C-alpha cells in the first residue's frame, strides 16, 4: 500500500470515528424516558447542581445499567462517569467496529438497525454498540436533543436553521485539522517523511489531551494560545465537552476565556462554527450568580442574533440560572417564552419549574405539574416526586405530601431515602411523631437504606414532639446500623434533651460529638445553652457561651435570651450583674434594640423592643428605666411629654420563647414590688407599660428607684471578672450545699410531731415568743440564738414528756441557756447570777430544769431555726456582698415575718420549709424576680409548685395580712 492510500485509509477511519462520536452525542437528548438519559453523578438534575449539556455532550457520559431507573440525588445516584480516557477508548472501540462493518458491508442491518434489543438512543446492552443509523443519516442529523425538545420541525434543529433573510449556517463539522494534514500529505516527495512537512504541533488531539494542557498552564499563560491549533480537531459537541469539563474541575475562567475567544472570531474563520447550540448552552448552564445571570441573558441574545434558536436544553439551563440567582419571576418568564416559541418542555424543565414553586412555597402549583406530566405521558422520576413532597413539606402540608407519596407508589416509582426523609420531616414539623415513625417503619419494610439525614429528620421530629427518650433510642439504633451521626443529628439530640429538661444528657452528647470529630456549630451551642438554662446551670451556660465565642460561632437572639434568662433566674447577685453586662453586648450586636416610635407632635413618648424570655424582659426593663433616669438628669422633665409607653413584643416562634403570660407576671412583680407608677396590660402577646410623666419622674428621683437599679449601678459588681465570678460562686455553692445537707440531716433526726404537742402551751404561743425575745435582749443574745431556743422549746413541748405547763417560763429560760452554749464561746455565755437576777429563778431551780430538758431530749440539744436556714439561703444568693448590704431590705422583712410565724399556733414545720416560704413571700413582695431562685431550687429540691412549700406560703401570706 502506498503512503497516500495508507494516509487516506487513516483519514477515512478518523472520519468514521468522528461521525460515530457525533451520532452518540446527538442521540443522548431523546425523550425516550429518564432511564435512557446519560447522567453522571454530577449530572443529576437538581437546582443546585444542574448540568444541561450533560444531556447531549457525549465525552463524559456513561449509559445506565440494564433495567436501572434513575435514582434520587442525595440518596442513590446513577453510576458515576468514567474518566475521559476510558470514555474515549470506548468510542474508539465502537468506531473501529463500525469501520470493519463498513468495509465488509455484508449485512445491511449493521447500517440500519432493526435489533429490538438496541435502545432508542442507539446504545445496546452488549459490550459494543451497533450504530443505529447510516452515515448519510448521521450527516443529515438535525441539531441535537430534538425529541427531548419536543419540536418536530426541521426549523427547530440546533444547526442550519434558516430565519427569514438569514444566510444558511454551516453544518457543525470536525476534521479541519485533518484537511490541513491532507494538504501536507500531498506535498510528501520520494525520500521524505510526513513529519518533515507536517509543521503542525497538534495532530489527532482529543478532548482529554487538550484538557491536560489547560490544567497544566500557569495562571499568566494563555489557554487560547496553548490549545488553539488542537481545536481544529474538535467538533462543537467535543468543544462543549471540553468547556464543561474545565468548569467541573474548577477552571471555569479558562472555559470562559476559550469560549469568549471563539465568540470573537469572524464568521469566515474555520473555528467559528464551534460557537453553536452545543457550546452556547453549555456556557449558559455554567452561570450561577446575579452577575453571571446577566451574562447568561447576553449569551441567549447573542445566539438569537447569530440565528441560533434556543432549544429545550437552552431554556432549561437559563431557567436554572435564574433560580440560582433567586430571580424566580424571571425563571417563569423564560418558561412562558419557551412555550410561546413552540418549544415543548421536557422532564428536566418541569423539574426546574417545580423548584421555582418549592422556593415560593406554592405546593398547589407543584402538585399541578405532576398532573401536567401525566397528561403529557411523561414519566416523572423519583427526583420529581421528591421535590413536590418537599414543596408540601415547606408549606406545612404533610397530608398533601403523603398523597404525592401514594401517587408515586401508584406510578411504580420506587421511593428513595430522600422521599422518606421529606415525609418524616413534614410530619415532624407538625409534631405528628407517630406518623413520622410509621413512615420510618414503612421505609424499613421496603428495604430502603436509612442514612444520616433520615435519622436526623426522625430525631428532629421526636425533639419537636418532646420525645427525648425516643430520640435517644433512635440514636442507639443508628449506631447499631453503623450510620455515623453528623452535626445535625447531635443538634437535634441536644435540643431533645433540652426540651426534656435533661441538661446532663445534653452535656454528655456535646462531649461525645467532639470526641467523634464532629465540630459544634452555632445551633449546637444554642441548644446546649438552652439545656443549661432549663436546668438552672448558669455557670455552665456562661462557659458554653465563652467557648462559643472562642470557636467563632455568632450568638443569635435566642442565645442571648436563654443566657439572660438562666443568669437572672438564678437569683445570684453576681450572675444577675453579668446578665446586665451581656445585655450591652447583645445590644451592640443588634439585639434588644429599644426603638423610639413617637411622632413629633404627639404628647406620648413611645418605646418598643423585642424579648421572649422573662429574664431578658426584666433585664431590658431595668436597662430602659436606667436610661430614662439619665434622660431626666440631662434633658429635664419636659423630655417625657405627658405620658410614657413601653411595649414588649414577641418575635417569631423559636426554641427559647416563653409564654407571654409568664413574662407579664415577672415584669409586673418587678415593677409593683418597687413602687413604680407603671400600669401594665397584656393583649395579643404584647405587653404594654404606661405611666404619667409626672408620676414617672417622681419615681425616678425616689430612694425606691435607687434600690431598684442598684445591681445595674454597682461598680463593684461590674468589676468582677467572669473567672472570679465563677470561682467565687463555686466556693459559695460548695459551702452552702454542705450546710444544707446538715440541715436535712437534722430535720430527719429531730422531726417534731405536732400530734404530741401540749395544747395548753400552743394556746400561750404569743406570750412564749414575747418572753423569749425579752429574755434574749436581757441576756444580750443574738436573734439567731433566740430562734434556736424557740426551736428547742418546740422539741421539748412535743417530746411526749410529762410537763408542768405552769413552769414553761423556766423551761424557756433553760432552752435559751442551752442554745447559747451550743454556738457561742464560753466567754459569751450569760452568767448564772445575772440570769438569776433578771429572771428571779434560783440557781438550783435552773440547773434542775436543765437536767430535765437534757433528759427529755436524750442529751442532744442540736437545733437549727428557720432564721438560721434563711441566712444560709441569702448567703447562697450573694447577699453577703458589701456592695449589697447598703440597700438590703430583705433581712429586716424576714425577721419580722419569721417572728410572726413563731408566734402562730403552728409547730412541726421543717425549718428549711419555713425559711423557703418566708424568703419567697418577702422576695415577691419586694419585686425581686424570681421570687424563688433556681439555685435554691437546685439546692433544696423545693419548687414553687411543691405542695408543702405552696401550703406553707399560703400560711405565711395569711399571717402577713393579720
């Protein structure tokens, strides 16, 4: 064979390869059904990752497995694409088979396929794929994706379309490089070699070869200069494949550089034909942001100016770019234009249209698209149904989501994990956890694999329904199935434990997620702080907040509300001072902004803000009235006009929100207990404070106001660092808890049985208390010892011993002396002769009564009075601080109240209970919110709703009214 004939045969083989390549490219866009679209993992058609040219660019495609329907994105992807080298090898193999068939030309069926086993897109299930058309048919092929586009007219072809008065465009062709090569071949003389005259750097270049060249370029090097000669060996579909692959590998700027150069070529240039429907649609599909949306629109305009009609792929790509830029109205305009131009939508287009309705929460419109598909005999895929279910889910329509699910099963479409997850999420948002569990069980019955998203959605449903135990059970099941939890899973679990009041479990999960390498985010810390808030763990909440800031997570309004709630509700003065400081930080971050809503000519000065926990509301009111005092000092009374109104609004529902009635109660107690002039109203979740300006300015100047804002104005408390605050409270808490444990042991060992009490002594109770105070003052005893002696007297009165009622003054005197000896140093004991002189009791009589009291009490005169327990409570709250003693009105009130309790004919109440009830009543009357702080609840296990404490509070409140 001569060199010329050998070159001709090689050229013929290359032409056949090129045509076969084109055949495969143009057939992919058919509407034979979703199972026959060639989609790689990255080609799955979703709003966020939509690759339209994947439907007609052959270089990176791979056919589906036999009988395999498309699977849903995020759950079960189609088989991922082979790399470019293997795809190219596959095409080359197929074309070599084709060439052999052409040479033999023995069987016409090879050229004109009649094999029913060959799919409509020209691919078979065998290792090699016979060509479905003759070479002449492929040369006459009109455009690409024609059936998919729904247009049967030749005028809808991707190339060669003739507008009125427009010159015909050249058919897309490849091989310009080979024509140049042929010219060189004809110049080879005897004794010469081809490469001597070749002079071409690019011979037989492939998409993969060009891609490698571009990827290796330095940033400053030109991609056009590097591969320009190689482009002569590509047709437009291969060119589109190159541009697409560059974008996929993160080199979109290189793709734009090459394409923009091609666009700039004159129409007479041999490479100008590479700018056609293939390449334009490919580059449109790569646009995403608002800036790129403008480019996409300009590219469509340029197509129209060049006489290139848009087909269904182009319009679909443009609609998707509109969605990415959040231009939903424009996406619908593009869809309408597509219909007006007679271009029929395909499944991809309808999927994108559903995405628009999902973003608009228009679930009815999304459901109508399913009906449209059914009327047009287009088989919806699992992704279509999932998106419609998602639309119903976002609109709070779980029943409609279930109907779509049933329609999906009727159509024979197999649900994916995403399907079940969307349904579980829909029911979870409605709090219908049983329905969500039913869907989960159906998922298991159908053998659908559960993934982390499924479990996270179900755990979230349990969290919203308050089923924290079920959430933990699912978490355990998840581990058994080797399904690794992610941050969303842990966030839902922590929130579930928070709702259940189990801060210990929430803290354990927080530690576990970090051990497993799962990094907490803002939602994690929000849930954790909320759990600590509901558990009254203010120190842990502060530490979590500090760690949150260290990790770069930004706290939102819910975090600040929870944090101020747990700090203020603790009742600890240092913690409440910290809450006031954090309010300033939150305010600087845009939260708790106090707005002035007054009109210029109005006689009302109006303010408003947002707070949705009682702690945050109380702190906000304290800060607001402090600012009013500053305004009074700076601008005078005229600033306040005739009336001042302050409105507390509720924000949109969130995890930290509390009922408005609870917030109203806290703010009401705060203001009423501090003699403020504000009248309060609660209407439709809104709390309003109103006061006449004259009364308000008078209150702002009063001592009562100074007591009210003392914590806010205390410079000493402001100077306490967080580390010192925490360490100080830890030490105080340890001491107080240990002391309270001693109180509980005393109450268990020396409980007083009221049934054994001498009724004659009960009748003289006021006289007994009065004499005890008189003796105590005469003996220069502390009030604590006097109340201890009364507690000892009650023990003797209820011990069942034969008492001489008439001798009760002598017994009381003996109890006072025994109580003093229990706690005071001997040097401070009253002298016997002094006692005899003041009481008239002889030494022998006194000593005899002491012996009897000791005998009746089993020689154990241990005693703890309610007043001593109250002092323990106040120490836990920080009333020992020097900065607070100046405004301490609580202790004096408590002494008066405990005296009344002691005078009442009620004995046998535990000292810790009486002390708790007395403190609660006084704090409530003084407007100290909360009346019964959380740190005392934690230490004593007494809650305001506790039956015994509530009864004791009623008893003491009745005594106060006498």
